[in-house]
C-alpha cells in the first residue's frame, strides 16, 4: 500500500515516526499522524487545514497541546472520560496520581529510546482508511489529504475529537476537497 502514497503522504508517515521518537513513545499513534499533518506546507492536506482556519502557528500549537493532553490520558477520548466520570471515576485525578508516582507522561508510554516503532492498531486503521477514501473518490494515489480525511472520520478517536474541538470534522474536510469550496470544485494537486 505504501507504494501508492504520494510524497506528501509519505512525509506525514515519516513525520509521525519522528514525533514518536521525539516523545520516546513505544508506538506511533493517531496523534503523531495529526502532528505530522499540521507540519505540512504546500500540500493538499495543508491547503485543507489552512482553509478550515488552522493556518497560523498559534492554532497549530493549541492543537499540539490538545493532542498532548489526550495522550496524557492514555488516549482516552472525551466520551470515554465522561463515561468513566458517570461511574464516579475522575480520569484527571488518576492521571495526576500516576504522574506524581511515575513522572509526567507515564500513561503516554514515553519510555522507548531506540529501535523501530510500530504503528498502533488505530494508526494503521487511519492509513488503511486513507486508501479507502482515495478509492471512494476515484484517486489513484493516496495523498496527505486522504490521511487527514481518514483521521477525522474515525469517530471517537482522541485525534478526531481534538480536530472537532477546533471545528474540523469529516464533513468540512470533504467539502473543501470535493464539494466545491469557494466555488472552485476539487482542490488542485
């Protein structure tokens, strides 16, 4: 499948690995893919994010902090956190206690130093979803825009929830790419 990835999509995958290495994470997750997408410039995915109001560095930094906060909760989504709260379990309190005992980021798995990093099952599903998105839209190759659309389409994932919190959902990404955003039709690329 990787041979069908455009240069921009490959850069996202490689960038996600770099983010995981920087954090000393055991595995590459959806949040790492999102952070790598936010770094892109001059690609279709970057165009979409810019068109949806995420062009400035301050906004992108906010998203990065939100991804970090979700990772500190061991990737639990807001829905998971709220469901646990309904059972009387305060996730923020648990995170604080674990980090007090084991250090900041202990639940994020930030311990690995070297070696290749595997992708989590969720991150693999995003990349597989990118293939399905490309095929559904008749595109022969998989671009970073397909990775973005697959990422935001994964309901309940922490990375999708972070983007939704900034007004970026699957419908908005679809409209920019394929729905005639600004009367232009498909994004050139």
